[in-house]
C-alpha cells in the first residue's frame, strides 16, 4: 500500500509534487504548534479552575465546621444557598455536606441528595480523596472535596461539582479556529508553491519543447527573449 502511494506520488508532475510536499510540511508544523498551544491553554484553564475551586471550598469550609459539628441542617443549607450568589466565577452545580458516615447533612439540591441519605459509592469514587480537582470533560464537570474540621477534629466532608461547559466551549472554539487558520495557510502555501514552481519550470518547458522539435528534425535556436541570464542556473 505504501509502495503504491509512493509510486503514485512520484508519477505526479514536479510542479504538483513540490506544493504537496510544502503543504504536508506546513500541516505537520501547524499540528505540532497547535497541540502545544492547546496544551498550554488547557493547563492555564485547569490552574484557574483549581484556584477558584480552592477559594470556593475554603470559604465554605470555614463557616460550615461549627454547623456540621452541631448537625445544624438549616444553617449548613443556608451557607450553601448563599454561596451560589457569592461565587460567580464558577458555577457550582452541586454542593453536598456529608457527615463522617457519608450521610448527607445538607445539599444545594435536596432533590438529588436528600438529607439523611447515604452518598452513593459511584458519587464518592468520582472525587479524589486528597481533594485534587478532578476534571471530567465527558459531562463537563469538575469535582473537588474539602475535609471539614472544627476544634482540631474532623467534622465531615464538603463535596462540590462545578460546571465547566463554558471553559470547554472556549477550548473547542480555539481548536476550530486553529484548524481554520491552518487550513487557510496550507491552501495559500499550496497555491503559492504551485505558482512558484510553474514559474521556475518555464525554462525547462522551453528546453523540452526545443528538444522535442529537434528530435522531429526541426532544430532551431532558443530565442534570446526566452533565455535566462548566463549567471543563473537555467541560463
């Protein structure tokens, strides 16, 4: 298969092969540069998400400790509810305060996590035990937890899920913008390369035409107007 492709490529005119080579080289370089740029942008986004999540969890955990220790459902829920309006940089789609036995003390969405229910195993496993931000691009969610302490004792755990669909959309928009720009650059490179090669091969076309005429018995000198300066390769 590879041999047939190489043979087909070799059979193309030089004026076509060179632009195709330039396009392939341009696309290869563009892909590498685009991947590096997207990776760097993704790293910056994730670091920003981690910082915002730390601020959100840190602000809530500071006030939740006493209420969790007293198992005050309404005060804990009030803090979660007020946090929605206070932290606008990132949308917390779900915040759950759980006791040491993984039962729910308060939740920002009681219809999903009702008070007194035990948190499901799959929910707990979707979080990193050390509080590291877990990013799930499949459902556009980021998850993190914070251990709640009061008086030196562990009172419970705060689980938070964040909506990152906006950040992922920005990343997709940048990806498609890079694809569009790279495609445009490749097309321009092909067009310019083809034009330059056709211009460069004109002397060979002239020489080939006169050699063909000579084989037919019609030998004639190449006109001065079609000759290149003596100092050049074609001259």
